[in-house]
C-alpha cells in the first residue's frame, strides 16, 4: 500500500507540473474573479484550461473570441491598406497657412509649409488663406520646392467656408495667379483665362524652386479674401 501511495503522489505531482504552463498561458489566475469584467475564459484559469485542452490551442482566447494581441499596434487595430490608399488618392493631405505681409515681391515671398507624407502613396500639398486688393496690396508671392516630381493642381478659391469647385472659383477678372520659375519667368497664368479659369494643373520637378503669386485684377477698391491651393494630383 505504501508503494501505491507513493505512486499516486508521483502522478499528482506530475499532473500539477503539467498544469503550470496552462495556468501561465491563462494569466496565472491572479485577477479578481469577482470583478464584473472577469467574464471571458482568458480571465479564469480553470475555464481557460478547459478551452486549451478541448481546442488544442497553446494560448487562451479573450471573451470576445479574438486572439489576444501580441503588440500595442495590433491592440489598437490596423487600417486596411487598400482602403487607406483609395482615401489618400481621393483626398490629398493639405497643410494650412496664413499669408503675411510684406510679400509683394519674389524676394520676400512667404514660404508655405506643406503637409508631411505618411507613405509613398500619400498625396500632399498646402494652401494659404490671404487677401488682396487693387489699391494697396496688388500681389502676394509664395515660394516652394516640391520634394518629388508630380502633377499638381493649383486653384484660387473663395475664403474658408465656401466651395472650391468650378462654379465657386474666384473670377479671374477679380484675381488670378501666376506660376514662375526660380528666375522669375512666368510658366503659367490664369489671367483672363475663360476656359480653365482659376483652376489649373501643371507638373513640378523635385528640388526646383517655384513661385506662385496671387495678383489683383479689378477688386473695385475692396479687399478680396482668397485661398490658394497647391497640391499633388
């Protein structure tokens, strides 16, 4: 009988040792079992062990039925790359800027800040909110250097809160824009453009300095507020 008792003790010891990894995989059972949040098998060692033995898993599952996250990024969730790409392509990321004087010459042009590119597929750009008139403030100049060669859209639009489609552009007789190279040569202008209006597309080369100016036409002596958009297409 003594020998049988020793054998039983050995079997019990072996079973306990075998259960230790399962208890560890289930969180050790150290939580408060009376807690209202303690409802999933991942929080109850005995229930968890039953799940592991029945399913053959090496780890427990949460009460929601999804695998426990292995990193903070997984816990926070991930974005579908295809969906993110389609959103990015349809809506460029823009950095807003405020025009400040004096910026009537290329030599003192404002330097608008562009949005940061979060991925290779992200389209970026900038816009400036400013004002102009045909008496004391006839030109505003802005300078920028693209980080990569791309097709760009340029649009001169009404102030914040108004639309910026073709039906809501600022009339080119009131104000227009010019695109100039680093030597001051005009590359593109919307002046008196009855076809494209104040919305154009052009190609900018990476690492090259460009200027975009907003010019007053006939503002009838009053200040005209605008938003100048420059962004990748």
